[in-house]
C-alpha cells in the first residue's frame, strides 16, 4: 500500500469502490498509529465501519506487510480476540528538534521507537536563507545515511521556537523569508510531507501522548530553557488559538520590575526573571561574589560559556548559591503559573526543560508560590509534575506532531 503520497494515489485510482477501500485502509492505519494495538471490534468502534469490512481490510494489510497480529487481548467473556498493530517497518518518520543554537535529528518507526542514532548539529537560528539551507542539507545528509528505503520515510516533524502559526506553516520569528511558507519551502526542498509546530506546544503534545500527561485531558506544559514556553491541551487536543499563537505566556507583564529588560524589549516579563537566561544572568553575578564556588570551578574546568544546565548541575552538586538562584526563579515562575491555574483550571501542569532537571530545587519553590498566590480551591485538583521524556522530549515532540497530523486530511474526506 502506498502511504508516501495518498493524494497522488487517489488521483490514479479508477473507481469509487477502490477509492473508498483505500481511504478506509488509511483510517485503519491512522487508528493503529495513534492508538496502538487494537482488536477488530475496537477498530470498528473508532472508525465507524462494519466488522466484516474491518476484517477484510486487516487481511489485505497483513498480506501487504503494513499490519501484523500482536497476540490476543483480554477476554470479555469468551474467546480472547486477536490484537492487531502496525508492523514496525510499515513506515518511518523523521523528527527534527531545532533550538536557538543547535538542531537534533532522529528517525522513528511507526511504533514511536528510535531506529537510527540521533545526530546533533550546531546552528544559529535566524532569518537568513543560508540557515534554512544548512538545516535542509543536514536533514538530507542524515536521510541519505539511513538504511531504510526513502519511500518508507513518509513525513518529517519539526519542533522549533518562535511565534509560529501551525495553520499556515509560517514562523514569524525565525526562518521567515521569501513568499512561500516555511512548511512549503521545507516540503519543496526535502520532498517529504512536513509538519511544523512551536517547540513548547510540540513538547506538551509529546508528554500527553507518550509521557507524564497520558492519563490527563486538560494539561499545561511549561518548558523552561533559555526562555519559557507554554503548551495548552484542552480535552486532549492542543490549543493553538485563532491565529496559532496561543501560549505566549513568557512575555506577559507579570512581574513588577524596572531593572531587567526582556529579550522582547519590554520590562516586567516573566521570562526576564524566571527563564534560563535570567538564571545565567544571576549566576554570573554570584560568581563575581564567590569565585571559589562549585559553579565557578565548574566553569573554569569546562572552559565554555555558562549555560542553564551548568547552574542546575552545580545545584545538584550542592552549590548553595545555585540552589538559592533556582529557588528565586521557581518562586517567580510559580507566581506566573498561579495565574494560569486560576484562568484555565488545568488537571495537570508538567514542568520540563533544562531547569526541570533541578527537580525538587525548582519544584518546591514553585509549589510554595502556588500556595501563596493561587486560591486554594483553584489549585486543589491541579497536579504539578516533572516531565517524563527528559532530554528526548524535543524529538518526541516532532514524533507526536506527525502522529497527530499524519493522514488527517485523508480521514476527513
């Protein structure tokens, strides 16, 4: 069965019955891709076609190699039904996680398992076409090194920072040039179906599909690296807003501050006092005060630029100044989160990113701030947790994006 370009396949199909059969197969594959192993009855219930039709489709897909039997499900009072799942080699997707200073890539099979070693490359994200070309060249080189047939790699998911409208495929902050949208330019260059999403929304989606938020329907994902990103999931669906910009929480004027300017140019933004950028700024000030601290010695040993991860590492090693800085950041972050709780009343808040690696050193002050600034009734059913996917959450964001969007246009026919 051809999955690489369903629209092209449909245009070549002669006959309504054959076209309907193809679309039903796409719906069945989408069900197994998103839900995992399922029984024939489960598939019937989800995609709304009869059991005999589902069994016929499964037989065809098993013969063509896209689907395989995966044992039996629990009995519901009688013979245990067969479980069906996508064959691990049915198709593959490439995930590309772009940050301000680097990009990472990895290939995943249709069961969301990484099947090719991750590659990391340094870049500086901006609006120059040569940066776009650098990204595309790195992707093309990575795909050429893949042991899998090119036609089996059917989509690419990009997770990246910026004011990004996933509806139009335009990033208004980075890689904005030319008349075509960023998605159109990627698809033209890579010759693959491309999906693109803001990094915080993609990571939140990943945690909801594969990590800490699997059991929740209303979730906020707050990811703190150099900046602060927010993803909002309502009733199991990522919320993007009318223009695709929902979640620009970091640049809300939530802090009374006239001393520190934010990267956006304003003063008083949460990101100015509770992000990795502010963490590094405060750490540099402390190093000047105590040049014999654990953090100061770490910087001398590494001979590199100070990054948020190093401040976290120093705190975990017992550096009291680093612990204090993280506590201050956590308190300010908690103040901002308390407003989100009162506005959105989420079931769960997931804290992720470089600062989340500090664990209790940042979670405890956030919780303290919530106790101070948030109404007790509003917060009592909101669970605060650390992300589960860790440093792979960015790449899994690209996987989650493809999982959500792949075949969407086809199944809506």
